[in-house]
């Protein structure tokens, strides 16, 4: 008798002109942690949407056997009623509601039509404790960062009678410490008999947490590897994902570092909602031509707040300090002024702030450089197309044309559109906030190659990343940030995970 809680048999899913899944098979044993790996666009999330009823029965071919019975889910509520809960990569939270309200949205703690708010907040606090989030349950979602929002999503899933938990890139928005906490949480759930399916591009996490891994490539099942029985290396998983060996995760680069381009001095920023709280405290940093400089820090250290406040004061209040380009002080009080000064900022949250997902590639790429395309107030549509198509080809954006809707692209290709947009604005300084978040190893390599190309052209590049191996692999110099303060600066020859973590956890004197 099989111990499988789930079998997906010959699943085929077709969209207009695209076969996203082709005869995919998946078997998951009860109580195990089963990973699904594959490049962006391989079909991983599509398969999970079929399983959870986002794509209802009748819109795909094949069978789903759950707890020994063939099931036909009509919608996501149907699958949740059966004990299957999915946490999507795209956060599904209401920014104007509290943490507690979001956790129990659709599952209200009510009696006779009235919500018991004391019980709601109390139960929410218990769930937050389980995922390691210390924020008050009445805090609005809009007042916490992306990483904490991911933990709220997980708490929301735990509030339901879950038997099979699906996590789509659960740690993409988390730093190393919080990722480790989440993996411990998944192990704890396994101990309680909860089965988990985890989609992740972080292969070190897959190796650490998963019992088995199923690899999907181009919409087809390639193989399932037993990580408990066999000595499976990350390189072996990568070969299955991309169909080839990826000898080095980070492309080689010989730095040619020139004169200083960009410098920030005495930079201080206060919280826009609580002006008594200092978010960035007297920060100093500089970048030279052809140099890739990293900023490392734990969640809440102020990395994104520092970048956004520099870029047109997009974040913060009572901002003080000076910004210099080529030794000359410049004004960056607005986004337009920052762009005019030669600064570009690619946000960590590309889907909300970096791109217009309902627009095509062409319009997204041209957004930051419309002045270059405008004549007498009118944008030259033909030239806009030519420019966008040049970037589509040079950046290897996988789309049939620049008329393709950006929201339909994979994460890696969306990130290439973001980079293309800012490259077209011809900046001298590029601030890249989590540029490889949520994308696979093959696409990451391409992004790293683009960063190297930009540095090779004499640009000054700042990379913010939660992944220390990434910073160590691509940077020439790394700043560490803790509690809004630059606590250390190390050349790459002296930087190690241990030395960076020491600075990242340094407390105030």
C-alpha cells in the first residue's frame, strides 16, 4: 500500500499558444518535505496552481489523487477545505488591514455574526510567535516590510487545518537568519505530520530541508532525486534544471576600478510614520567607476530605506546629508533630480514598484528615458520599439516581441526588463536592490553577467542582497549595515560570511 498523500498523473496545462505543462507526474509521500526545482518558466508554479484549484478541474488534463482519492477542485477554497494550503510567491495581503485581520481574512473568529477581536488578536499573536514575528497583531500590513509580510502569509496558512502545505519561494524575501528560522519551522511542522511542498531557487536550502526533489524543465518532469538516500550535490540538481553543467555560479571578472563617481556623507533618515525613530544614522559610503559594491545587513537593518532615501527621497522624513557625483554635491530631493544626476534604483519589489505589469515590455523599458524619445511633447513610437527590441535581444529577454505583456514573463525576464529600463536612462550609478530575488540559478548567472558588463563600461554599481554568498561572489567591496549604521567596510579579499556577520550584528556602543 502506498504512503503517498499526493499523486499528480500526466498533468497537462495549455495557455493560448503555450503548453505550460506536458504530462507532468509528481508523487509526494505523507509527512515528507518535497522540493520542486526548475528554471523560471519551467512550470513549477503552474503545477501548484493546478493542485490548489487556482486553475480548476476542467482547465487541465490529467488526474490528481489526494489521500487515495481522485479529486476535482473547483477553486482554492475547495482545496483548502481538503487541507491543502498554498502560499504564493506573490503576497496576497491587504495593506490597509492589520496583521491579525489578514491572518483570519475569510476565516474570521466570529460568533453569531460578530467578530471576537480579542480572540482574533490573541490567536494571531500565537501564530506570529510560531513564525518568529514579534510585531503587534494590530499593526497594519503597510507598516511592515516585504520579509515580515511573507511570515504573515505563513502564519495565515497555519491558521487553517492544513495537511499539505505548499510554499512557493517562501524565503525569497528573507535574510539568512529568518530563512533558517523558517526552515526550522518547516521541520517542526513535519514533526507534527504536516506534509510540505516547497518551490525554491535556493539550492542550499533544498539540500538542508528536503527529503526528495522533483526537477521540472520546459514543462516536463525530468527526474525525482532522493536526497536522503543518495549523495546529491547542488551541481547535480543544477544540471537537471538547466540541462547542462554550470561550472561556476558567478562569472569571472577582472575589475578595472577608476576614480570615485558617487559618495554619500552624513546621511540620516527618520521613519516617516514615527519621526522620533532614526532609521539611517549618519551613513557614509562611496563607489568608484567600474566597481561593484555590496551592502549587507539583516532584515530591518535599513538597506532598502538607505537606497530609497538616496534615490529622490522616495522613503523617509527629516533627511539630512550630502550626495556627491564626481566630487560635486548634487540635489536628489526628487526622483527626477536623482535620475538627472545619473542615479538609478532598481527596487527589490519589481512587481509593485519596478514594473507596470499590465503594460508591454516596450512601454516598461522606455519609462525612465522618455525624454530621449520625445519630440515636441510626443513620444516617437517607432524609435521606442527599436530601442526596446535592442534591449530584448541584448539582454536575452525571452519573449516573442516587445509587445508582450510584462506580467506574463517569468521572474528572471521581468528583472531583465527592470534593468533594461534603468540602463536606457544611461545612469552612472546603479543601485540594485535584491536583483536576483526569486529567480533561478541560470537566470541569476545572466544577471551577474549584466552587472559585470555594466561595471566593465565604467558604471558604479551598488548591490543590496540578503544572500552573503552572492555578495562575496560578485562584489569588489562590501559595506555592512546594522540598525541603520554602517558598521564596517571590507575589501573582497578580506570579506567572509563570518566577518560580515560580525559587523551585521554589531550593537550600538
